C-alpha cells in the first residue's frame, strides 16, 4: 500500500499546485478584464460629455447668431449684447456657463469670474504649465476642439478636472467656450473600481475555498478507499480486477460519447453569459469591449468544433429541423466556409430514425466534412442517404487527394476521429467503412433495419436530391 499511497500524495500535491496556478491566472485575467472595462466605461462617459458640450455650444451659437450676423446693429452694441447674452446662458445649475475671449486673450465674458473681463489672460497656466487660454483659442481657430484641464468649480469652490470645448467667431476674432467638470465621471469610475476589487476578492476566496474543500474531500475519499481495499482478500481483488477492467472500458466508451455533449453545453452556457453581458452593456449604452467580442467569436468556433464529436445529446438543429434539413444546413455552412461544392441526396422519409441514430449520422457527416476541409483538397463532396431492404446507408464521398488508411491506423492518428465514428456506428449494430485513394475518400455507414424505431420503412424512395448552386 506504500507505493499507491505515495502516488496519491503526489497527485494531491499536483492538484494543489494546479489550483494555485489557476487561482493566480484567473485573478490576473479578471483584473485585466476589469481594467479594460473601466477604460471602456471612461471613454463612453467622456464621449457623452463631449457630445453634451457640442450640443450646448451649438445652441449657444444659434442663440447669438441673430445679433452676431445682423449688419443693422452697430458693432460695439452687437458685441455688448452678445457678451450680455453669454453671461446669462447658464445650465447644469451653478457649474454650466459660457465664456469668451478675443484672439489676444482678453476676457470678454465670464459670468462666474467677472474679474477676468477686460483683462488679458494670454499667459494663464495650469498646474502642468500649459497655456489654457492659448490652447482654447487655438482649438477654436482650428474649427472647434476639446481640451482637458483643471479649473475652479463654482459649486465646490476648488479646482477640479474639467473638459472644455471652444469654437471661433471669425468675424469678431472671439473664442466662445464652455466646459463640464469631470468629478462625477471620476466618482463613478472610483465606485466601480471598488466594486470590482471587492468582487475579485470574494471570487478569489471562493475559488480558494472550493479548491481546498475539493482536495480535502478527495483526500478523505482516497483514505477510505485505501482502508476498504486493505480489508479485501487477495481472492476478491483478483475476481474484481477483470470486472473493473471491463467496467472501465465500457465507462470510457460512454464517457467518450457523453463528454463532448457536456463540453458543448458548458461552452454554450458560457456563450449565453457573454451574450447576456453584451446585451447588458448595449442596454446600458456602452460599447462592447473587444475582449468580449473576441471571446464570443472564439467560443462560437469552439462550439462548432466540439459539436462534431458530441453524439449522445441531439444538436439543436436536429431537434428543430430533423436530419435532412440539418444535413442541408451543414452543407451550406461548409460551402460558405470552404467554397467546396456539396451535393446532398436524401430519401423523402420522416420520423424514420431514432434521435440517437440521427445524431450519429449527423456526426459522421460533420466529422467527414471537417476532415475534408483540413486534409482532402477536394472541390466537390457528395452526401447520400438511401433506404435499402436491409436498412439505411449513408455515404460521404469527396474527390480529394485521399490518404493511406493502413498507415494512419498504425500511427494511431485517427484519435477521436474515424475510430470514434466507427464506435458510434457500432453502438447501433451498424457497419462503418472508410476507403481512400488518390482519387478521393469514401465513408460508408450502414444501419440495420432492425434498429430503426419506426420499423415501417416507406418504400416510396422518391429521392429528393438537393444540389445547391452556391456560386
């Protein structure tokens, strides 16, 4: 018992190390995704502020235009009226106002800081040494622009981050500007960051707790098994050994069939969660972050790839449309992806096969098309289902370069490909045959009539041959 126990301890240590690495990886990925989300949110909020400033400024310009563009009003009087109008254009409580300077930096209008009127502020600098008025005037002369700087907020009576926007009144050489303070944006981002940090911390604790609990259960279970094994006689162990081996083989076959469906359902669940997240972001008027879009795309590809080897649960397309329509759809998707022409020939029968056989035949075609796409260099594929006296026959044939089936079998490179397909067909007491040459590859599956759920085969074999001119 010493040697197995030592292996068990090694396994426990390996699980601990793996859990720790996963813990660090998940935490890091989660934090990076959170940072990207914060950046996206900040960009969205700033963009809203920019649009708000443009709208306010457009409204202000339209308000003063009747005076500004009126040649009947004396220039001095017009400027005085415009300056007075600017002083009274307030919004957003105490903090939304407009200001005006001429192209020399002389104050024209500033309702919140009237002491700036009539004085020159060309050299006014912020804490970073940037010439605030010069930049605002330059942006205005270039057709209007945004500038982020620090300025005293009237309601708070202290300097805060501000986003300004300015336009140019060319006829008078005036710069008309306004701005919004960004303290509310910073507060939202700060609260979101605190919420994310709290969630990450809780998630880390949960992962750690589950990992430790799982290892503890595994250790107790292994200890109980070892204690139980010690009590068994050599004779009982020898008798059970063969049974265990047989059960393991059968379990491996069952797991090989069911594992893919489990993986598919898990990935679909994750994909739905990502789509729900995307929908939430859209409803919240937020753009989808690129990592979320990439994740959705990657999951979609993974689901398509894994579905080809899943067999026990029905694919959704089979449930909704049946085998014939599912094969047609599969052919169309294959053509759109590879530009390889597909001809589908099927009998005019309905509800002939059980769900399990439908799934098996669908997976045979799907796996075959996958192999054709990867290896065959084919230009045409024929998929044919026929009803014969002794049962059903499915043939998938291409005109590609083929491969040496004996060499591939010796190399054991078929993996869960052809061998898995053969096992699935054999599960229904059918036969699976793969032949290949330099003229192409042919997969032929036969399912005996005795294994149809509906024994009453429709003898009217009116072949519905669908050859899609996909060009």
